[in-house]
C-alpha cells in the first residue's frame, strides 16, 4: 500500500509539472511569430487605426509598438501589401499616391518600404472622436485600388470605442455597420481588435461587424491579452483568417487556440493515466 501511495504522489507531481510545461509550450507557440519566409499567402491588408482622444498616452504608444512589430515580421517578398488609415473625427489615408484622397497599399518588398510604414506610424497623434464608418470606407477603397486580383483582402480595425462620428449621419453606428457590410460584400474580411474598456459596449459593436467571432480579438484592459500579443496572434493566423468563399462566407476552422490547448492537455492526461494504470497492474 505504501508503494502505491508513493507511486501516486510521484504520478500527481509529474502530471502537474507536465501540464504546466505543455501549457507554456502551446501558449508560446500561439503568440510567437512563425518566422518562415517566403509568405504562405498573398494578402492585401488595410489597417484602420483608432487615434481618438481616448487612445492618447499609453494606448497609442502600445498601438504604435504593436503595429510596427507586425510590419517587422512580414517577409520582404512582395506577397503582402499594407495600407494605413487613421481615424478620429474623420478618416485619413496615411498611405497614398499623389494626395491623401488616393489611398493605396504599400508592397512589403524591401526594408525601405518597411521603414516608410514604420515612420508613418511613429507620427500618429491622438485626439477627437471615433469615426469608424469613414475609416472602413477609406480602407475598402484602398484595397480596391490594389491591382492584385489573386490576393486575399483583409481589413483590420483597432479601436477602443464605438462609432460616434460623423455628425452628418443620423446614426454613426448604423453608418459604420453599413460600411462593414459593404466591405464584406466585396469579399473583404474584417478583423476587429478591441483595446478599450470591456464594461462599455465598444467590444460588442466591433464583434458584430467582424467577419465572424473567430475574426475578433478581445484585447480589452480587463483581458489577459495585451495589444502586442493580439497582433502576434493575428499575424500567425492571418492567412487562415483571410480565406473566404464566393459570396463572402468565411471559411476557417472554428477551433481557436484556447480549445486546441484544452484538447492537447486532455489527451496528454489520458495517455499518462493509461500508462499509470498499466504500471499499477504490473506491480500488483
């Protein structure tokens, strides 16, 4: 009996240590960039970045760091093109040709192009209100200006609030919803990253206009995911998230990284349990 008790104590310790190690490995794998070049897919990406007053200070600094890190991780093989739209009271094309009214995507082909995008992001300042609707329309036009019919189109919205501008529409939220529906009808996938207060309704709105629940990342101040982690998770899944069928129906796995972690741990426990039972029978 003492032998069995001693065995079970060792078994429990080994099991707990194994679960912790496995959980850490899976979590690190889900958040670290998979630095594999060339790119696994061809993408036209437009970022719509919230620079309203509530994003001033640390939130804006975090946004700059996360976005520039995302750009740094891209492969310089011209497979991905990136455009930037900033929004507060209005929406402004940060990447353009000739004039800001002609928004375009910049191909990520060289380190020089990456530097240009990073320098644009570093100049961002926060102030004003939240005009998500015009940001979506601008980003959509930017993607449509791209002459790459074989590329998947994806629009990434990063915000900490709900639409409350422009003032010349009856309902800014409905206006933004119509803009999102228009973009999705053109085969553009919308990913939402919420970075605000989860006690407000901004996360619910952003989730509602994202292409699916799997296309929404909650990086609210109450969550355990910070902005940089959210961008890393997004980077690793972007090729999968960008896939759509004819008509705009999203075609991705419905199992997210948290479920994968649960399934892997469960399977690991099952294997250890079976082995332990066999050892116990052998020692009887």
